[in-house]
């Protein structure tokens, strides 16, 4: 197949040996610079995506996606309400709970936190707590047993282990007497410890729903109904749909009220990081400008001859744009390949470094995760490759335009 004239000559210039080897060196540096910039940008974005995923899974794994409560007090007919909300196609699970602030006491240690009464058979539909039991079993929460499951950090603060008895004091249920305020207290047996590596570990404990109802004198009512949605990022649509289904006595909210600021900050950091690292590619593209300017100066006689033979200024423009764009394509392609390979294998590389040098990159007692998470998203790779290619095209415009303005008589005067 015959190539267009401009493309054919541009490819010949790219492959031809240069009289000035410095031009070839600068072209090589430009390709390496673009490749490194693309590789670093893909890797960094993948790591940030990984951290966002871990935060989302750990925080939203314990927090309800949607919360339905009664404006006037406890929800008495929560079973009927559950049937209504589960008819929404965006809802995949529902679980009632009773929640109260309490003070945990054990061996002279006091710690404030939340006690949540739940149904063991339903809590797994809306949270990941049952999947993250470190000791014991969630099924140990039986009605009337007054057993309790503590978060790992809370258990450490209380120096409590499975089998120990701890005291829970409920300040809202306090009674007034001559001696002063006497908070309601109840002893529970620790039958399990969970660890989700989230804030829930520090101040949350679970008991059976019926046991919590007896202590807080709520009979058959519950504090609220927590829901899990099919797509956590489309929770606003589900919230609006449920609100229209229920009457005005119910208040429907979602996780964005509490955690949206955090995820907005992460998204902003990703955008800023993308912009900053794109400058690395832009700096590398300046080398394309330099190499093309030098190439144009070297090929002044060739340009003049081509113009004399009938080549138009636009043809000369396309010839040198082709030469520069090829450098950008090679650099971008190499960077994408290296970046994808590094992003996919980075957790294993970090693990190898930790084992080889007997060190911990992410100490477990400092960070909420002890590994380097990555998540490679195809859209990010496409955007990065597109940005690098676009910058490469822009870098070729001025030198190519300068070449197209060459006057044959002036260029051949001293030849």
C-alpha cells in the first residue's frame, strides 16, 4: 500500500541516521521522558484508586448506605417497613437496630462508645462485620444471653477478651435519687471480637436486638432501619425513591451526610495529582520541540529542494509533525505498557521489598491497611494516554510551522 507523501518522508526522517547525533540523543530523551511520565501517572492514579476503594469498602462496609428512621420516635412496625423498602430494586438488604450511647467498664478502664442491638441473622445483609470476626462468632448473640461483641480497638482499651464480663452503663436511662444520678447498668459477657480496620473498631459493640430493647425499654420498637444498596455511588436516587414511597413520618438519609466530604477530598486530590504529574509529560514534550527545531535546521537544504520540486508548505508541516508525533506515540505506548505492568504488580513488589529488607512500608499499628492497594481503571489509562499524545502533538506545531515557512532561495544560498 502506498503511503501519503508527507507520511512517507516523515517516516524516512525518523528512521534516517542523523549527521548530528545530538539530535537523536534528544529525541531518545524525549521518548524516555514521556514514557516515564505516563508510567508514573498511571501508577500513582492506580494507587490512589486503591486507597479510595479500601476506604469505601471499610468505611461503607460498616456504615449504612441508607438509614430510615421515625421522626416521632422508635419504629414500631419495622417488619412492615422492611417489606416496603425491599421492594425498591436498588435495595439489596435491610436490618433493624437499636442504638444507644453507653460507657463500657472493665478492670477499672472506662471507654465511651455505642451499643447497637441487632439481629445476627440480618446484620450480615448490610455490613461486613460478620466477615471480619477475629475471635468468636456473631451467632453467639442469642436473645436473653446478654452476650456482647466488641470492636478490636475497644477490646484492647478495656483489656477485655472473649469470656470476660464487662459492664455497660446507659446514661440516658439514668434514674434520679437522693444520692444523685444513678445510670442504668448491665453486665455482658464478651463472646466475640471483630476487626474491620475502621472507626467502628474503636467504639462500637453489638448485642442482640431483644436484649437491647429490654435494657432501653423499647418493647417491640427499633431506633432505625439500615439499608444496603446495590450501587453505593447511586445512593441519592435510592434515597429519593424511598422517600417518595414512605409517608412524611419517616426520615430517610444516606451515608453522604457523614462521609461525602472525605470522598470529595480524595477525588480532589486525584484531580490535582493528575494535573501536577501531567506537567512531567509536558516537560518531556519540550524535548520534542528541541529535537524538531534542531532537525529543521539540519534539513534546511532538503526542505528547500522539496519546495522547489513542488511540495506545499502544508506538506512540509505534516512531514515534521509526523516525525515528532512518532516520538510521542512510542513514548506514550511504552509508558502505558510499563505503567500497567507496574500498577498490576506493585503490591507484590512492595511485599518483596518488605521481606527482603525486613521492613514494613505500612506498619499495621500506624495505618488502617498494612499493604499497598492498587486498582487499575481503564478510563484513567485512556485519559493519561490521550493527554500524553495530545501534548506530543502540540509540541510539534511550532517547529513544523517554522519548517513550512522556509524560503527555498534563502535556504540554498550557502549550499
